[in-house]
C-alpha cells in the first residue's frame, strides 16, 4: 500500500473546492489503483468508467460554476454486485445472472449519485450474498488486502477489500446475517448495518427479505455517518422503509459519550472466542470506560440459538426469493423439452453449491410436515432473541461485543464444512434477527497483524448513538486505516 | 432425525433443482449435519411465544409527531404515525420494453417458454 494519506469524504470535498484536483482526475487516480491491485485482489467484478466519468464531469462543472457541492461530490464509491445499477451488469456473484443488466437503479444508488458520488464499479461477493468468506462467488474469491492468503470475510468481501486497499473511498455492502460487519472486521474498516427499514431495499436483489439491509463501508466513522445520511430515509418503492426523519449523523457523532451505558453481554465472550480477539475487544470497552462510559454486565440468554434460528429463517426466505430464477424472465436459460425441464436444468447449471444447499434447507424447513418444527419454531425463537435486545436496551444505550469469533481465516480453510462456516456469523446474526443497527469498528490487530473488529449494537433507529460511540472510540484509540 | 436420500430427492424436486448422483449424497450428509445442529431449537419452551412473522422496528421507535421523511424526489413530507397508505392512483410504468430486453426469449409483449398446453 502507498504511503500517501487516504482520501476521505472531507478531503475530497476540500480538494475539489480548493481546485487541487478534479473529480475526473480523482476517478482516473482510483481506476489506476484498481487496475494495479484488482488482478490479485479480485475485489471488482465490473467497472463502469463511462458512468463514473460522466458523473465526475457533472461534479467538475458544478465546481467550475461555484455552486454548492453535494455531500459526496466526487467521492469514488464501490457497489456490491447485489445492488441494481441501471445499464451496469449486476451478477450477484452468480452464473445465473452472468449477463444480467438491470433496467433501473436501486434507490440507494440514485441517492448516492444525487449527492455527487462517483460510482466506479461493482464488487465481488458470495453468490446471492450467501457466505462468510467470499469463496462462494462464481467469479473466484476475493483476497484480503491485509493478508493475501486470507479471506476478506463475506458476503460483502469485495466492498470491504476495496475500501481497505484504497480502491474506493466508501462502498456499499449488504448485511443479512453479518455480511457487512464481519468483512469489515476481517479487513479492518468501519462497516455499518443500519436498522431494518432505515435504508430502502428497492433494487437490492433479495436474499432474505426480513433480514436484508444495505449499509456502508468507509475509511472512517465520519464518512460512514455521511453516507448513512445520504442513503437513509423513506422510499415509496419499499413499503418496509421507515417514515422517520433522517438525522444529520455526521453532526451528531461529535457529542461526548460520558455517561452512556454500554452493555457487555457475557454470552458473547464465552467458549469459541479467540483469546486475542477477546483481549482487544475488552481493551476497547476499557477505553470507552476511560471516556466516561459506564459498563453494565448483561445476559442475553438466547444468543446461543441465533445461528440455528437464522439458518432456518434466512434459508426459508431464500428458497422463496430465489424461485424467480427459472430461465423465463431474465438471466440464464438452459433449454429443455418441457417447461419443468427448463426450470430444473437452468437452476442446476446456474446456481452454485452453497445456494443450492440453502434453497434445499429452506425448502425442507417450509415443507409439509416440517413447517411447525422448523420455520414456525424459528420465528418464535426469533421473538425471544428480539426480546433479549429489547430488555437489554431498557438498561443500556449500546451493546458491545466482538464482531466475529476469530480474525480472517485462510482461503480454503472452512470450505469443506458448511456448518463451521456458518458459525463465523455467531455474533452478528443476533442483531440481524432483532432488526437493530450494528457497526463494526477496527479495535486493533492480532500478533500476526490481522485486523480485529469490535461490534456496537444500538436500539432500533439508534444509528446516531452507535456512530457517536464509534467516533469517540476511533478518535481516542487512534484506530484508522 | 436422519435425512435420507429420498428426503434430498423430494426437496430437490420441490425446489426445481436437478442434482447429479454424487451431489445427492454430499447434500444428504451436509443437510443432516446442519439440521441436527438446528435441532437445538427444540430445547426451548416456546409454547407462550408469538412467532415474529414481520420485521417492524417502527413498533418501538421513538415517536415524533409529525414524523417527517425525505421522499425520493427530495421533498419533505409529513408522515403520519400509522403506516402510511398512499393514494390509490394509477401511475405510469412503461418498463415493458426494458424488462423484455433482458428476457432469454421474448416475443413482445410475452415471455416465450416451452409449450405447456397440449392440444
């Protein structure tokens, strides 16, 4: 990595206003970096220079006219390849959508561009966002820029790697069970999952609709806060998006954190947690205490059931959502003599092993005779997990846990055992099921130099609070990428 | 509970997946392991627990009256405390050409598929 200071949203803004660079020059600079690094990292699947330069020129024209700039003017952004971009190929990391070009933009994309962001390209991910290592992409794994023999985490591995390697200033990912936060931890970048309903899912290609969320990876917490203010808010195209005012998060996060109560649930610090990760997260909590936060021990007794609950609900929803890939309306079609044969051959050829595994698991959980024992029961346990959070937030302002039980593992280390891979999400799926927001913030490195993430959960729509804690933590700890 | 070969084939049929013979055995073992793990959900007493069928964080969101939201068009509109219902009006949606352009086989205004009706 180069020794030059990293670009941030603020430094891009200042440089444009001071005419030290132009949006076009900046896009050129980032494309040059991508060209250099992407062959080894495989973080980008598709680049869209025509779109990027057209947007950059619009920004430069606004600068030339001396008009006010959008909050993300000229900022190079990478987009996970499950988010629809009009005219730019969107594959979901799957062969079944290898040649699919969406006819419209996701709402989050439209909002980013309206704020002046320059979309550089689409990032690699586990197929249909199903995975924790990015090894389930049909287009090859992403490598962790911090250690090339290690996974970047998943499923938004390409977005995390892009920001970590300085190939974009911010990136969008999606999080269903940990897919923003866990790669954020593995690659050492701030990574945020907003409250369910905070950011419109319109144009997000669905995996599990009661869990899916769009959120940012960023170079620092302030940038994450700025992106959140741009992409959040009600959207008439997503009936689950919330009609709540969107705060100016970047203004909220400089408030002092003294007096805030931070919960430390013992259930997240038990067996299976790597000792180095545990030490760094505990040191992180101590650092927050030194800033005046009050530590409150917590019990969240249903934590241990979260993975089982998640893998019933998420796969059940996936089996339904992915029924649409049948060779009729878009994507791959493999010819058959009958309609049914066409469906089967298309899905056999188009889906990878993990997607098929999850479709079968979900179909099984929903099938006659098993619905009550699996799906209905999982929905009830989901209520219990949500109740753990609701009760905790009567006592605390935020909950602090490790983001993942270990640091980034080696490529190929867990591919043979799907269940072991699922357990990489053990600390993140809880918040997914409860609908609360969570952020992973870098909190140091292991002796081997691998990044460690600390997770901060907030109550529903409590993004400002967790960003505020994350910002205070970043500033006091000197954690920056 | 043990997952059998027949279970895998039944589920694959329901999900419209065609599996190669070697895949059947691999999935059988993996699904068996995962479902055994999921079996831990049976440990909990959920007899008095309502299933969480909908994700609705607004239910316990801080209430503000009137709630305001920025619409996609950038306009700031007052939002009611109850879920908002839009007016039932017809809006133009002329995307048929763009949608059909992505279809593997289209004959406007239709998607073409293998024959499903015998005469």
